[in-house]
C-alpha cells in the first residue's frame, strides 16, 4: 500500500497508479489542467507514464478562462 497527497489531501492506493489514472478516477477534464508533481510541472506527455510513488505530492491546477 502506498500513500500520496493530492491537492493537500492524503490518499492510499493498493495498486500502482499513474498520474493519468488518478485524473481519470477523479473525473478531471484533462484538456485544461496543469500538474505539479513533487514541486515540478509535469508535461502532459508524461502523465500516462509517471507512476505515483509513496509520499508523492501532486497538485492539480485547473485553467479557467473568463473576461
């Protein structure tokens, strides 16, 4: 079992998850997101290949347009 932090909240997972798996599970619209992974911006091309490890910190920032 591993623990990770998503937007400041602690979660536990029994399976190996990727960033994309987490986004899919929480039903994020992936077209308007920026992912900060352990204090670095993670390129969108890496979301499906980045496996979340124990104590990783993930911040999801949603881009909102307006005027």
